[in-house]
C-alpha cells in the first residue's frame, strides 16, 4: 500500500476545500496517515471518534461537508506542529 507523503496530504487538503467526505473515506485516510507516521495512534483514534456518524448527527449532505471541514482543520493543526 502506498502511503501519502506530507506533500500529498497538503495537496489533498487543497483539493478537498468545500467538498464532502464520508466516514469510510475519512477512516481510510486516517489509517494511511497513521501508518505513514503523520499522526499517532492516539490522534488517529480521536480523529475517527470526532468524525464518526454518532458525533455528527446531521442529515446528508451536511454531515459529510462538516466532516470534510473538520478533517481539514485537524490535519492543518497536526501538520503545523
């Protein structure tokens, strides 16, 4: 499995501006980031929990739009450290 580089993550963030991401895709990206060592296991767990269906009790497409925005700001905060 090819893991994303830091540049690839930054490119993904730019491309996903204003878009939606479902829970499965978010979890897949979080898994790749954890495997690449970009986020820790603890950070990945917190991200998965915060982006879960249960944590975002909204109707579609708002739920996926909010998930995308939350994921983007989480990753920006992690990459800025």
